[in-house]
C-alpha cells in the first residue's frame, strides 16, 4: 500500500486518495487504516456482491496527512 500511496502522491500529484471495503471485511479495513487512511463514512447497501447488497466503509487520506505521516516515520 505504501508504494501505491507514494506513486499516487509523488508521480500522479493527487491531492486525495480514497478506498473502501465491505464492513464485514475487517482485515481489509485494518490494512487500509494502518496505511494512514481515515475512516470517513459508512455507505449502506452500496456494494453489490453475489446478488446481494452490502454496507461499505469509506476511507481517505489527503496529501498533507500523507506527508506528515511520512515525515514522522523518517525520524
């Protein structure tokens, strides 16, 4: 995930990156949060999986938060 964030912010010059996962997928949510993204929302019945609708957690990180975290980890 670090490589993806580095590429998105440094090469693509993005300002904000978002991600999401099903609320039942606790492992994915932990990976996303460990990467520095903050949980910003909960979408109800937004994910169509196997002909059913599931809830989704929305995460995001801003470039300024990414740079701050990167600076702190380099100390």
